[in-house]
């Protein structure tokens, strides 16, 4: 699975999870609520894609490399060492490593 495809799949899964929590089952919604849900889903997906998902990969190392390659994480701040970066990010309050069936995503928990 390519990084782009993995990013789309993970962002979609996370957005669907959030919207399901907010709106409940689609079958229980009327037409107006379904329209609102659809718009919220699109906005939530865009938020994950553009702001919240910092990197993706099959492993945490691949996710960190993706985040560094896209300029979202500066490995120089972690002496260029993936293990040091992982340990620092894992124990920080801003980043979260989320496992999905498609792989691992690094989320910026402060981004909207």
C-alpha cells in the first residue's frame, strides 16, 4: 500500500469514527441530518488529512519517516534518530500514535 493510499484510508477511518460518535447510526437520520453528516464528514476528513495526521506507515518507524519526509516532524530535533524521536513523541502531550487496520498514524492532538 502506498503512503498516499494509506493516508487516505487512515484519515477516512478516523473521520468516520468521529462522525459516527457525533451523529449515531445513519439509518436513524432524516434527510437534513444526513446532509449535515455528509458535510461534517468531509470537513473532518480534510482536517485529518491536512492538519492532524502528521505521518503514516505500516510501522511506527515508517510513520516517523513519512512525517519527516513531509516536513511535519524535524528529526534533527531528535538527533536524527528515529528511536529517540519515537520515545520523545510517545511521551509528549501533543502526539499520539494510533493503530488502525491500515497501519499507524501519528496524530497531532492539538490540531483542529
